[in-house]
């Protein structure tokens, strides 16, 4: 269908979508559980949330390379959900001090929201 570089990048982009969805979903569930169970709180949770958020940036960069460099056609609104996910992560980060008393709820629900954006972007890309 495409050249070898395009095919491998596109294949990686498709597979990485699952990493984005699953990591943000697990981060959200962990943070929500940590809201009620203090034993689940700590540095490992924040590292995991940070890594889950980084997966979104990797995915958006891969998508931008596919469209910008390889001219792969973009499904309508597909990129919108990727950029909204980045904006959502920025909003979560910006509200961390104002909602410090509800920090685990903020990141739990926010990470699940980012997961939902990833699912929606994947459904649009597959025509579902």
C-alpha cells in the first residue's frame, strides 16, 4: 500500500494506540483506587501516570509524521482527539495545585478521559 517506512510507522502508530489506551486506563483506575486506599499512593503511581501521559505525546508525534512527511490521508476528526488529549493533560497538570485535596480523583478521572479520547480516535480511524 505505502512504502516500507510509511508502513512500519503506520503499523507502529496503530499498535501504539493500544499502549495509549491501556496505560491511561490503568493509570486512571490506579489513581481512583488511591483516592480511597492510601496504600496505593506514592511515587510509583505518579511515575506511571507520567509515562502514560508521555504515550499520548508519542502517538501524536507519530501521527504528525505520518501526515506531514508521508502524506497519509487523515480521517476526519482523528487528529482532533489526539490534540484534545494533549490539552486535557495540560489542564490536569495546571489544576494540580487548586485541586490538591482531590488530586487522585483529578488524575483518575482525567486519565480515564484521555483513555476515552484514545478509544474515540481509534474508532474514527477504523471506521467504527
